[in-house]
């Protein structure tokens, strides 16, 4: 246990340093990477150390193996150091690639254009979700089909449209935040209402994790565009999010009658760990222990599936999912339908071994640097604040994962179209302005 504690402290210190650096330098992607990796790697081992809950499932662990816990923490520390080194050395390579992202323009578009680009995905999401909900015959049956039976594969475009509309609602609100005109007041209320409806729409799909991610997007955008958030307010907000995530998991289990009656009562700390996705660390330990022994390495199969994920299932019905969790859980529980997410670190190790950790960290560090070079005017631009925060949170689950190609199609492409519609000719001069802006930032 002593070694695990020392590695845990080292990882916590290093991630704290990265977080402070990212906040000071206004690096949204680096901040998002650090927070997600901290949530994946730190809480669960701490729970083990306090003796509050053993690794789960208990049948595959037989108690806390401190050597295995130490190895998993070392893998996370190696990942964090390698990603940060790649981030540090790839500045020159990243800057020319920054214009590939939808950075928007400097002048705010008209309210009519903002309303149009916001309502298009919002109406699409509400109408599509409402139609499927009515077809399913009720909320319980709808969530059952979405989360357990996987019967709605190919229809998740409606959920993704709700996520897109929520991002655009945040942009609309920030663009009107300082406007004192009466019309702007009603515009802010409309953006708040639309964003809230879109979050509820994603919750109807049983995606409570999206609620947490969108909350993180709002915090990140507010921190870099408006100003720092007080420690007390941040602590209260974080506590409320924890409670909301825990409550949403219980509510979903109650709605899903079959699930609620088949699961035995679980201790509080296990329910909390599952509700906040802390148990990904448990799956990472299984990956490190059993890959190459109980099961073979995947040798890139999941990343190939990710490259094919953007093809509609109607055109490619036999394609496999890029989510590793369902396959991984069936290794141990062949009849299971839900999965055990293995973390981004686990995905690279499961596919390529230890070399995959280094390769994935290099690619992830480069991508994070491209993001932060692209969205370097979050203080001045509501578009960069909202879109930069959203892409940083949604595109990186502590690095580049197997679902990254699909997120490019579902998020970056629509946001590019929205940016072209909103800002038009302004974006043509982005490339010419990026070099002096970066130089000024480095000089400052």
C-alpha cells in the first residue's frame, strides 16, 4: 500500500501542476485533459486506501491487490508525463494546424443568424427524440431500448444534435451577456431555456454523463471568458454535480424496472463510484493484469472500428462499435449487455501494449496543443469560449480515444458549418492573424 500511496501522491501533484499551468496560461484543452484524468485515476484508489470499497467486480479481484493498484497508477503517471512532454515539444507543429478547427470570427453575428443556427439542431433533436419516445411507448421503454437493448443504434444523431444545440445556446448566452438592451435580456432567457431543454433531451436518452460534461463545458467557458470562479462557489457547484450524478443514476435505475429489480443493493461508495464513472480505474487494472494472458491484445481493432464509426449503420449494418467496454466485459461476463469502459490509457494499452501508451500519449499531446493554439482568444470571443471549451471536454477523454473520428464528424463538422454561416468572410483572415497573435502571446 505504501508504494501505491507514493505513486498516487506523485500523480496528484503532477496533475495539480498541469491544472495550475493550464489555468494560468488559458489552455482549455490541457485543463480538460487534466481534470478528466484526475477523475479517472485518483478517487477510486483513494477509496481503496480508506477501505471504503474494494475493486469491482469482487469476483475478479478477490480484494485489493496493492501491487496492481500501483501498476495502474504508474501507467496513469506515465501517460500524464508523456502527454505533457508531447504537448510541450509540439508547439511549432501545432500552430499551422490550428486553422483546421472552427475558431470563428471577431465580430459578433446578428441575433437572427444566431437564432437560426441554434434552432435548427434544437428542433431536429426535440422532434426526433419525441417521435422515438412516442414509438417506444414511454420513457422506461425508451431508455431500456437506448441503454440496454441497443435497439436505437443509428438514431443517436438526435442526441448528438441536442448536444450541438446546447453548445450553440451557450455561445448565444455569452454573446449577449454584457448587452443591457431589453431584447438582449429576452435573448439570454431564450438561450438558457433552449440549453436546459437540450440537456433534458440528452438525459432522456439515459446519458447522465453528458449532463456532467456539459456542466464542465459551462464552467470552463465561464472561467476563461468571464473570469475566475471563487473557491467556495466552485466547491458548492462541484458538490451539487456529484449529488446530481448520484441522484440521476438512482432515478434511471428506478425507471428501468427490469434493471432495478435485477441489481442487488449496493453500498454508497460503490454507487457513487459507478455514478461518477470512477470505476473505470477498476477496469484499467483488469486490462493491465489480463491483457496478453487472459485475452490477446487487440492490435488496433478498436481504432479501426473508430475510423469506420462515421459511416451510417444503414449503409454499413455489420460494423462493430468502437466502444471497448461491451467487448471487454463479455470477456468476463459473456451474457452482459452493458460495458466496462477501460479509460483512454487502457484503450491504447489494450490495443498496442506499452508501446501504445507512448504512441497514444504523443498523438494526444499534439492534438491538445492544436486545440489550445486554435482557441487562444477565449477571453475576447464568446464563440471561442463556448466552442473551445466544448471541443476540449467532449473530444478528449483524457486523450485521443477510439471514438475521436466520430466526434470529428458529429461535432467539428457541424460547428464548422455553423461558424461559416455565422461569421462568413471574417474567417478568411484567420490564418493571417494566427501567426502575429501567437507571437504576441509568447512575447507576453
